[in-house]
C-alpha cells in the first residue's frame, strides 16, 4: 500500500468516525502484514499516466501504479478500477 493510499484511508476514517477511532483503526492496520511504500518519481509518473488516461481518482492511480510495478494483484470492490483492468491484475470483491 502506498503512503498516499494510507493517507486516503486515514482521512476518510477521520471524516466518518473521528480522529480517535481513525488512529486506533490505523494502528490495527499497521499490525497487519501490509508493507507501506513511499512514492518515488517512477511511481508518480505511472500514477500520472493512469490519471491522464481517465477514470480513476489520483489516489487510486497510486494503488494501480504500485500493483503494476510490483506485478501484484489489486484487491478492490471499487468499480472505478475497471479503467485499468487491462493494465493490472484485479481481484474483485
């Protein structure tokens, strides 16, 4: 998970549940086997290319770019990712 996507989850939790719940939830997330990845210029370039093609939010473009770079499967229920399903592997939930 990129730090951009971590931030997106965090701010959405703050908005919906408040800061205390968001902090507890993110602490629990940190205990999971999820590697946080800093963004670098190659990842930003790929995310920007996905954004230029249309259909995804900028934050979602980082998730797609990381999946592509790592040859990983992106797990999502967000139908916006249909815009890149020919570019990356997606497990729909």
